C-alpha cells in the first residue's frame, strides 16, 4: 500500500507536465484554477494521468473525469490519488 508521501511527488510531477511549466515549486495549498491556471478541461484531462499513477499499485482504482475536474487544490489531488492507489472508492 503506497503512502501519501510516495504518491505526492508523482502527482506534482503530473501537474507540472500538464501545465508545461517547471521551476515553480508547487505547494499543496495551490489552487488548480486560481493559482495554477488549470481550467476545467485540463483538470478533467488529469483523470488519465491520476489513474495511471493509482493503477501502478496492485489495488489501484481509476479516477473519473468528474472527480478530477472537481478537485480544487494540489493537496486534494494528492489525497484523491493516494486513496485510489490504496483501493479506496470513497
């Protein structure tokens, strides 16, 4: 079962790659839309990247586009991917 600390750098890297930026250290409190300029379509598209991270683990579950779009912060993204990687549907 992966720890949140194991998932965190993977999620941050996925967000960095999606935004096509580097050099800005992301904080868990950064808001995806307001601070990082990730609109609804980009947040939806993150479901594929997040699912890929979660599915690396034996009990990993997919993350829907709606779940990804509803995320508001980097920290919330890390939490969701961590839960799914550990097989938690809630």
